[in-house]
C-alpha cells in the first residue's frame, strides 16, 4: 500500500521482487505510483511463483483512469469509489485490501495509506510502515511498527504470513 502518484522505487521495487521469490501473491489497490512500482517488480521477477492481484475502485460503469495498472494479472473490480481521506468509510475498497491481505506493508503515501493503516489497526491485521522517515506517511497510527530497515520488513512479513 502506498502513494498512487509517486513510485518510491527504491523501496517498492526490492519489496516486489522479494515477495515474488517468497512464493506469495501480491495484492495492491491496482493503481499507479507505489502500487505500479511494486507490481512491476513482482511481475518481472524471474523466480516469481505468485500472481499480481489488484482491487480496483469503482465509479459505477466507468473505469477510473490508470486502473488497473498494466502488471495486474487478476483485477477485482468493485463498486466502491471512496479513497483518500474517506478511505475508512464503508464505500472504500480499502476494507477489501486490508482484510484480504495476510500482512500489509505500507510504503510512503498520503491519506489513502493512512486510512489503510487505520483499518489494519481496526481489524487487527498485521501492518508495518516501510519508510525513509516517519514523515513519508502523513500520520502513522499508534502501535504501527515503522522502519527504514529492509531486514526488519522481511522479518515482520515472514512472521506474519499465513502459510
């Protein structure tokens, strides 16, 4: 989870490639920015064993521009249009994103990322913020682990994966 604008490739690409080699599926919000960067790295990893799944926001019968990004192999189209600062409301796909993932890694992002972290806390889902500094995510909920260290992210994900 992370920015729909900025790619933050230095964080997203190594994460995507590593997850592909771990034999898991990648679930994102199907958009651009971090979602596209991690999806591309996952998709292009030579050792990957999982699929790229994207939960696509809905606006009725019209598709939102940029969704799904080209690396999403399994798009799940929803009727749920809300995101950003409204991402914790019932009509947001963020609920599906958080509840469908075994573990959530939040990369730098804005209000949508904040809402996904808040939902992870609400639903008791494991989540970690992988950022260069705390300011890379507007407001990280209390109790959410925050790190810039790759080893800590890897260990957190492995501890919380349901295999």
